[in-house]
C-alpha cells in the first residue's frame, strides 16, 4: 500500500492532536461506539497475548463521584486548597462526557518483560486516541496526580500492582487548538546504513 492508497489515514494521523478536556463537550460516544473504541484500542502489540491492561469506563454520575473522591484525597494531603483548586478537582473527570482509564496490569512473567507489557498499555492509550478521532471525537490522554496516587488507585478498585497508564477524556471538540510544535526529524532521527 502506498501513501496514495491511504490519504484519509495519513491525514488523520497528521492532524490528530489532544484537545484539553475543558474544550470537550457532549454528546459523547454511544454504548455501541464505546464498545467499538475498546475493541479497536485492544488491537495493539501484546507479546504473549497477556492483555496486560484493562479498561475502566467512566461515564454519567461516576465522573462526578470520582471528582468528589479526588477532592477528598487531595484535601487529606493539602487541607489548605483554595476554592479554585477544589472546584478543579470536583470537575476533573466531569469535563468530557466520557473518560476511559487504561489500567496497566504488567506483572513479572517467565518470557515477557514487564517493560514490554507497560509499552503495550501505552499503545492502548494511543490506539484509543486514534480510534476516537476516526469516530469523529476528540480526546486528551492525561495522567496527573490521580494516576500516581495509591489512595486514588485504591478508590478505583485497582490491585496493588496495577497502575494507570492514562485517563483518556473523549468528547466533541468545542474548539481545536493550534498544533503544537513538533520535533524536527533532524533532532530525533539517527540513520544507520
């Protein structure tokens, strides 16, 4: 297949970019579209067929409940949070109509290094972001403190050895920001002949 055979895909990959959740609105994906997104996202390299990741679909009232949980945890760590920061925590998962958490469950394996399993979880995040674009949605792959907080991971019901690879916020873009500067190939490519 040449580039001439896949102009839509090339254009999609060339124009995909993150959209801040502040600029993601409804309607979000339908249940059937969510299942399509998850099916597409799970088609990533997975050495050993371990599926070293899983999905948490956060929609509806769960978004507000998780925001309240985030605020409670944050106040336990920083009781002097100002009102603006408190409101930001409450809205953390409620800005976009859908948030999908990709949970990395990489574990020691006799043949498959943990690093490869973690890379597979990262590939799921990117595949989900691209799949959202294909279905006409925009997204943002975020982590921030909740991804690294043991109390927040426990509130999500994660096992001790599970980690958040990303929270993918999905919705319709109300505005699309200008593209950010991308690295010049000369700065990131080494040719070996």
